C-alpha cells in the first residue's frame, strides 16, 4: 500500500468519524482531538475484530499498545528516579536531588487505565510525576497495581492501600525525608477511584497514625451502580471513552459472569438488596441543575441480574457509597471534572456530597475538557488541554500541600 492510498484511507476514516460523533465546537485544537479519537476508535475496532476472530482478547491487544509507551526510570539533573517495590508492589520514586534541611512534602500518584491497563511507566505519567517532584520540591511515589482481568477488584485497591500504609510508617517517611503532615494522594480516572477509596480508608482507620493532608481526584470514576446518568447519555459515543467500552472494561474488573456487561448497559445490573444505596448516586438531587438539564430521572431496575458480584456494593469500588459520617473525616479535596466525559457526573456528585458534610472542596470544571487528557501530554499525542490540566493540578497542590 503506497503512502497516497494510506493518506486517502486515513482521510476517509477521519471524515467518517467526524460524521458519527458530534464534536462540540468549543473544543480547543479540534482537529487534533478528532485525530486522537480516530486513533482510539480504530484501535478499539481492530481489538474487537481480533477478539471476534479469536486471535486475542480485546484487552490483550490494547495492552500491547499501552506498553509501547512505557519508559525506563531516568534520573535528571534535579530528580533521582528509581523503580523499586514497597511490600512487593512496584513503585517509581522521584526524589529531589537538591539538599534540603527541612522535610519535604510528598505526593502518592495512582495512574488510571480502567483497572485493565497502564502503569506509572507510561510517558505521560512519568512526565507528570517528574514535573510534580521538580515544581514542588516534593517526594513523589507512583504506584502500580495488579491489573484486571487477571486480577479482579478489589486487588487494585488492596495493592494501592498496601503501598500507602507502607509509606506512611515513621521509619519510611524519615528515610525519604518526608513531612508526615504534608502528604497528598492523587489519581486520574480509575486511579482517582483508588485514590478516593484509599483516602476514605486511611482517614477512618484509627490504627493509622499519619493521615492524608489533601487528595486530588482528576476526572474520577466514583460509582458503578447507576450506568445511566446524564453524562452517560450525553457522552455515549464520547471522545476517547465510549459508554460501551467503559462498561466492557469495568465488567472485566468486576466479574467473570458473561451476561454482566449487557445487564449494565441496560442499567439492570444491581441486586434487589441494593435499593438503599441509590440515594448516594441520585443525580436528580446531587447534580447541579446546569448538568441535569432536561434529562428525566429513571429508577434503575433491580434484581434482573441474579448472579453475585460482590464488588457492586463495595464502597471501595464506588467511593460515592460512603456514608456522611465516613465522608466527614476526609481531608481537603481537589476535584477536576470535564464536560465531555462519561464520568463527569461522578465527580460532580462527589463535590455535592463532600460539601454537604463540610469537607473543604476545590472544584475545577473544564468546559471543553475530554476524558483522559493527562495521557496526552507527550508527542505524538500531544494536547494543550493535558498541559492545562497539569498546571491547574500542580498549582492547587503547591498552594494546599
Ligand atoms: C532543574 O531545575 C531547574 C531550576 O528549577 C530548572 O530550570 C531545570 O529546567 C530543571 N531541569 C529539568 C531537567 O527539569
Ligand atoms: C431520587 O430522587 C427523586 C427526587 O428528586 C426521588 O423521586 C426518587 O425516588 C429518588 N430515587 C432514589 C432511588 O432514591
């Protein structure tokens, strides 16, 4: 195939995709976003073909693409970067080289990837964590967790909290010169689910001496019990993340039952005994009017899917299910949400709930934001939006940690 045919082919795909997704006009670098979306949807298409033909599973193909982007730990003039393990779980440490008399601030970063993909080794996360260590003169601990579908939830949570508990010990904080009173937990997407769940656990556990000073949740996923929120309806065929793929990936991490994704697509995946939980994700009361628009609230149908999926009622998979008294102990929180994001309403509802119990919340909503933008900070998948999010995140961290 000559380069001309290739270009023509790409152009056609671009055109076709532009027709089936109605991209909002206010998006910055619109053509780049379209190109990214075409790449993402083409990868999805190929992965689905491979799965249907029986060559390899969907998630195996996508994993290969993710791995192409992994980096080695590379120190620079300011930061020593090393890959090591805390309680057998891989971490990448960023330690500032500058001599310091005082103890430093620390950030624990948990990467996204729908529990199925990714690592702190991805170029964008390596870049972000190095940037954080440099700008804040902070110690950064980036952690990996075992991935789905080989490891079902709550493995991802258990690995994350094991690293956090290990790090919060006196002798470890002393070893790395960290101030126990100035520690942050951050994450994006599914990493933000883990960050929120770990923070809830640490703050409410009397046995843990040192607490978290702040948490930052970047376009977080915070519940798996209602799959038909306004954001799910508006972004069903969303840029980069579609409802179908989100449900497919989430299902892979929650259960091996085959009929589950279909049930979730119809919002009929929850058991009868979960009725009392829906008040925690009732968007008709928790979502500001601006986002409710004229969407009509419909009660999810319960009890249709009868096989047990324990993770569904687990607060660690859905931090929004925490009670008010559990939320009260949470530290000052930063939440970033994006308008064109399937997960938008999870973050918005958490803002409402945290404010409702008196937790300090800073909320940035990006009107032209799309999901996963932090993964697009390095060439060739570079978006200015990624840098904007990075800068908002770093500036809040710097002022509040
Ligand atoms: C190291 O820090 C200095 C001073 O903050 C900065 O100008 C320089 O760009 C940093 N180097 C790297 C590789 O980030
Ligand atoms: C959600 O809130 C609405 C009121 O806005 C109420 O009518 C409905 O019963 C609530 N649903 C659940 C499951 O709590």
